[in-house]
C-alpha cells in the first residue's frame, strides 16, 4: 500500500511531526532503510517468523518504524512506552522479539530488560542520543526488500487478559489489509485530499488503523502530534486544515471544555470518528452543534482486525448505535450461557462475529484462543443487541474489563499488583462510571493485622508498578470487603459501595 502510494504520489506530503516532514518518496526510502537495517541483524535475510517490538510514543520514528518492521518481514509488536518494567517484562518475554526499537527517554528502563531477557538488538530513537529514521530520506539507492506474504503475521497486538496479563493477538497482513478495505466501504475517503490528525497513540490499534494506515490508503497527509493538548490540537485543526479527526470520547470532552474551542476555525473538518470507548449521545450532539462536523461512531476490538461496525457516512443517526457491521462481516447475538442460541431482534446477549479480518489466535494461549474462536466465530465478550434494521448496540461487557480513556484495563491486574503489597489482606478493584473518562478504576482493600499503610502510600505503590491509566483513581481502606453467600468477593456489591463512598 505504501509502495503504491509512493510510486504514484511521491511528491505528496506524507507525514508532518513537529518541525519535520516527509514526502511519500522520502517515506518509502526511510522505511526501506530501516527494513534493511533490521535485516542486517539476520545477515541480510528476511525477518519472516521474527518479531520487532516498538516501544515508542507518537513520532516520525514510530510511523516509519511500524512500516519498516513490516517491510523487513517481521511481525510488529507495538507497546505502550509508559509501561513499567514489570509490564514490559511480561510482553517482551512472551513476544520474544529479535529487536526492540525504543524511545531514548525510556532507555534506563528498556536497556536493562534487553540484557535480562537476552534480546540482542536494540535501537534507541529520538532525544539527544538516539538515531532518527529520516536519515535515509534522500538516498536514491534505498529500495524495499521482498514483500512479506499475505498469510505472514503482520501484527502482535497485546490486549488485556482475564488472567491479569496481556495476551498477544496475531493478525496477518491479509486480515489487516482486508479490514482497511472493509472500513473504506463505510467511511469512504478522498484520494490525495484528506488531511488526517493523529493525536491518539500509534501503539494503539485504533490510531494505527484510523490514522497511520488510513492516511496511506487515501494517499494523503498525516499530521502527528506527540501528545494530546487541547490548544495544540485546535491549532493544528485550523492551521493545517485538517479534514478527518479520529479520536476518542475523552478528547471530544476535553476540546469542548477548553477556552479556545469556540474561537477555532473548524471549516475544513469534514468528519470526526469516535472509537475505543462508548460515546455519550450528549457529547455527539454538542460537538455537531458547535462545529458543524458530524461524529461517526464505530465498534471494534484488536481480535477483529480491529473494525467491526461503523455508522456509515450519510446514514441516518440511530441514538446509541455503533452502526452496522462492515461488508463481509456477520454479527449475531447469542445467549451468554452456551453461546449457541441465536437471540431474536431486541434481545441482549453476547456479540459473536465472522469475517475475513478476524485474528488467527492468541500467541502462546491455546486455551484462550479456543475460548474466543469457536466453530468459526469470534466471541467478543461484549454484550449487545441488534435492531430490526441491523444496527448494533453495545450494552455491557461479559468480561471483567474497564475502559479508561479508551484503554482496556483489567481489574484482575490491579488486584494482583496490590496483593503483592505486604500490608494488604484482601483487594477488590472495579470500574465505576466517570463523566470525563467514561470509566475509572476504583479499589478497596483490607489490611493485615498491625498494618498502618495509607491510601496515598498504596496509590504510590501502584504508580511504581502500573501504567498511569491503570492506577486506581482512589483506593479505600475498609474493615471488610463485601462477599457473596459462598464467601467470594462480590464485585457488584463493591461497585455499589464505592459509588456510595465517592
């Protein structure tokens, strides 16, 4: 896709990040240069069957790195750069990458892990000490190596696991490419015309699909912001004449709450896309009234390529719906108990789906793969319903999962971290509604006899062990945690209790 765009639209601006930019001709040379460097780690051979982890924030290096690792033949492993050493250790141990690309600012965390895990090759990027991936941009001799095959693994996307540990989703090049074409049927783009803003993190499946790959698909310009700041986002929309804005609900909230929002010129903005978390209907209405730009919501998950359904451009809005399934995608609602009885229109049950974009399975997790992929269906773990027109509604989650600002958080992981604290006897972490983030994690604990730790000390403990978005918004120390009649922690009762203590 990138090679075809470079061949026919080589002079078009491809990437802009801060004071650097690349045309598509330069983009493909940089991708080829990195691919060749990665292949040098294997005596110039294709990295087919190998993995390359990228632990980077939003940057030109991350964009080139993702395509460059693909071009080398490797399966990419995008990883959140704010993860702690504990979190990174699990992912890198499971993925067993041949090489790791990482930001200079996290070198003190990553380099010891490479030694500890026996990973021979590391590439530090950015900062004062790291390399830059635009060093090949003007090298006319830089060409791509042989392309990977459609059935080769393209991406190993780690997502939360019910065990408390992330599991890697195996996606092939065919599954990835197919989903891009499927998305285009519902959310069509204009070749060479769009200007897309990437403020969502590129290690996340939403940004890679709806920003990085989308820009190349429509042979258009991608503006990458290092991080979200409302003033920077609004300035970029107006100055760069952004046409497509793929973000999550928290960003819509944040922008509308910023003082400069009403003075921003939104006239270039054609469509805003919302994904990664449920979008409140009131947010949608307020945004459209203020900007004149519609928000189209979609639904997906890493295991499904990732896009499953979208509110089609130009379609009548149906309140609360995440649209209709993409072309060649079949969605059914089945009973939660057996997963085999298809429920009638209007009844709630587990969402299962079939489609050419569905994952191949989880890495090193045969039991969880068998649970998720049954008789040709992907069981999503989400609870929903379909109306008579085929519109999909997400009602709840079967899995014990919380979506915090667009990121999946599994309370089990927070439980396990807090259980390692010497003063804690029992733990229960749950998700509770939050007006800004959609949901946040709250936790309650009981202490061992004689212990005297405080909530603030426990929160600091969590900050040392968990990425920032996983850290509970509050930890309550209780005399007793609610239990069921058989003595198990009752998380429904815990949730209600914490709401009352808010």
